[in-house]
């Protein structure tokens, strides 16, 4: 009898641990939608940042979102010193994210889009070429990582419209866009 109770208690403990681990992993589809809204809503940016920053063992993609949220915090900040501080932290977190998952096109895209939008004079655009090259290489391999079809199409369109890619890269991107639509 004692063994049965002990066994059942262990099963419940295991279920609880698995559920708490799953609870820390964000739903990427929901998070992506919230990120779009957070571009214009500082309170949502802060809320998302706080919830993701509390995750103990962050995956590369979670660090990518944290880096993007830090850049959004810079966008929403009014103090120039705070803006630079958030951008510096964002850059460091993106480096960690890329190191953890170097060929994830979603992480590379988030960093690319931020560096594309930050004024060049601030010097936060060092990885534009590397990110676009790796995104295209992963698209060639059909290695979309965490990106679904809709996001992959959006990434391709953003790269084309950014005017930061070479004509040869744009030709490859247009080919991939045709294949996906």
C-alpha cells in the first residue's frame, strides 16, 4: 500500500514538474502577435519583458525576444541615456541568442529589423550583412526553425523592402517568396 501511494505521489510530482517547465515556454504565435502591438504600447513592452526575463533557462528564441523587447524599451524611453543603455543590453542579449541558436532565422530577423531601424550613427548595425546572409542560407536549406510559413514570408518581404540586400540576394529572396506563396 505504501509503495502504491509513493508511486502515485511520484507520478503527480513528475506531472507537476513537466507542467511548470511547459508553463515557462512562451507560445510563439501569441508572443509574435503581442510583439507587433508592443511596438506602439510601452506598457505591453514592459509586461512582456518582465514575463520573459523571469524565465530561468532561456532558449535562444526566448533571448531573441528579450533582445527585441529591450530595443522596444529603448524606443519607448524618453531619456537618451536610457535609450543607449537599452540598446547596449539588447545587443548583448542578441549575441547570446545567436550563440545559442546561430541559424534560427527568426532570431536573425529580429536583430536585422532592429539594426535596420536604429539610426546608423549610433553604431548598432554591425550584423546586418551577416544576418541577411545567414537568413538567405537557411532559406536555401529550407531550415525555417521556429518560423512558420506566414512569418517566413514576412521575413523575406522585409528583407527585400529593406533595400539592404544585394541584387543577387534579392533575386534569391524573390525565388523563395514565389515558392512559398
